[in-house]
């Protein structure tokens, strides 16, 4: 086997840009609650209905305050509600020309809570999911069948492969979203570190609400699905910060390759 090339330094995790989603997700219900309670104070005849509406609005806002262990315990319900907000306001964001920013803010808000959840006790069983489009379009290496078939030349696959070999990470390159979801459910990790375009990250967070996901977005210098790129230092920093170092090789049970893309 060739000598692995030197990996870039991971550095600290970048700040998460989730403020936009949080302000909308939490702000709208809180404003609605305040208006409902004001209505209850001003309109005695329908006070009960106003109070009920206010309590309902507070209940809608409550999941946005869950953090750390409370977030992990209630993650499925929290992510389903957050996903509804992300999808419901996506058309408006598209109309305003901020669709990508809205989705990435949703991902950033999710990432912040995942970071807080694993700040004290790191994840032990982690799966990395990468899209096939990070491989150069002209490259013929059959990495879907065997990641170590990578030629280790120019694209990010080589950096990831060497990181996986040195750190004994479990990861897969996939070319269909449904295969990635199936792989994740079968492997049942404590944490997924997923790299993809913003649209697929939103879809993945929606489809896998039961599994904590740290999302890293692709850059698209040549458009969708062609010679895409991502920050390898960001991935390394996520693994170093959120994941417990791997156990001795003899304790690791590798994934089966058959039928996985």
C-alpha cells in the first residue's frame, strides 16, 4: 500500500450559522403567544380561546429550547417539527432568493445542538456518509465497490480515504440517497457525519430524525453533482471534536460491502 499523503490540520470546528432558522422557528411562536395572551387580557368574552391559543404557541416553541441530553432523548419529535418549519418556509425563502441560506441555517441550528449534545460524552459508533460526486467525473476508480481503490490523486476522496485508514473510521461513498438512509438504519450509529449539497442535507435530516446528524455542506464550483468539493479540515475537526477515538482493531466489526453504494 502506498504511503498516505499528509492530511490537513483539522483545527477548531467553525461557528454554526443557525441564527436565521432559530429566530424564525422560536420567534414566530413566541410572538403568537404574546399576541394571544394580550388578546385574552383585552377580550374577556373569548378569554379561554385566547389562552388556549397562547399555550399552544408556547408548546410549539418549546422544542427549540431543548439542548444536550434532552435534545437527544426527544430528537425524533424535535427534528420532525423543525423539518416542518424548514419545508413550510422554503418556498418563501426561494421567492426571496434565500433558499440555500435558509436550508443551511436549518442545518447550522441542528449542528449546534449536536455539538452541545456530544460535548461531554463523545459518540462511539459513527458513520460518515459522502456523495459520489466528490469523485472527479473523469476518474474511473471503482470507489463505490471498494473505497481503497481510490487512486489518491487530486480530489477529496483521497484525503478522506487516508483519514479513514489512519483513524479506522466507518464511512461510505454513495450515489443514491435511499442507499445512504438504508445503510444508516442498518448500521445504527450514535452519530452520522454527512457531507452533501444543501437540498440533500435537508432531505437527510428529514428522513432520519431518529439519528443525530452533523451536516457539512458541499461547494459546487461546477454546478450540481459534477466535481463537487468540501472542506476536509471541517470533516477532520468534526471527527476529532465529536467522536471518541476508535477501539483496537480486533473489536471493530466492519460493515458488509455487498450491495452498498
